[in-house]
């Protein structure tokens, strides 16, 4: 079991929560994590780049001048790639860069990404922010007390909290999501992972499929 300290808004440790590393993959699987990162980044590519080949460029197909007795080099149509305004020799067409992974591998990658962060001591749990309305200044003060101010950080909450979301969205490098929506890419691309206590308990209860707690 791995012990993870829980901090108050003032940055003081108040308790400790545990999570089983065997449920997170047992060891850091670097090849699996790389495959997950490649997939998530590839799926963000639009693939809309396009350039015209000589068959797509408008222009006559007539030979510009006769082949011989002009003193010039041989020349074909104005759409030739060697002429200004002609088509490209190796044209680029829109393509789909998307990749996929089996669902079980994606879930294991998410759990294993958290294990990698735990090994590097880059996971923190906060008992609560205590925000009833959007307050960016108070939100930033909590991050500073937890010594993650000025770093990239992803905050996982148990459920969508509008006040918390609006408080942190203007802080550079901050990402706020629910524990059921977080993935391996979100965990690894940020320096710190910050959980609310309720969100971490939901993750620890079922690392392979952390569900959003039901509304009471």
C-alpha cells in the first residue's frame, strides 16, 4: 500500500489515505504509458493539411513550346511542378491520424500514470477548498500553501464544481476535471496531480474505473 498525505487549505497535513499499488499496475509500465501518450497526442491532430498535385492545378495541358530548335530546355505544361504556380511533386492530402487502444489498456494506462506520479511524489490531496463562489485569489492561495504555485497542475474533483472551475480557469497551467473524466495524458502532461479527498477516495475504490460519486 502507498500512503498519500492529505493537506488542509493551509498546507498542513491532517491525515493519510492509502491506495494499493497492485491495482495501479504494480510497477511503472513505461511502454504502455508511451503508447497512451502517442495515442492521445495523435488524436489531437486535425490532419487537414492539403496541397494540390499537378492534376489539381488549373491550367492548360498544352505544351508551352515545341520540343526542339528553340535553344531552351524541354518544357511540358504550365502545371508542371518545376514551374511557378504548378502543382507539387509530392502532394499532401487530408488524412486521419487517429489511433486507438483497447479499453482495458486505456484504463490500465490511467491507473499506471497515477502510480508513476506517486512514485515521483507529485500527487497531493486537499481536504477541500471551501469556495462557495468563484474566488481566484483564494484558489491561488491554496495552491501556494500546497507548494504547487507556478507549476502545471491538474485538479481532479469528485463531481463538477462550478465555483471551483471558475476560480481556477484563469490560472496559467491549471486544468480542472472530474475524476471520472481524467486520463493518462492529463496525469502525465502536468507536473502535479491534485485530488480533492472525495475524488481520491473514488479513484482508490476502483482505479480501473473511477466513477463519479452519486449526488446525495
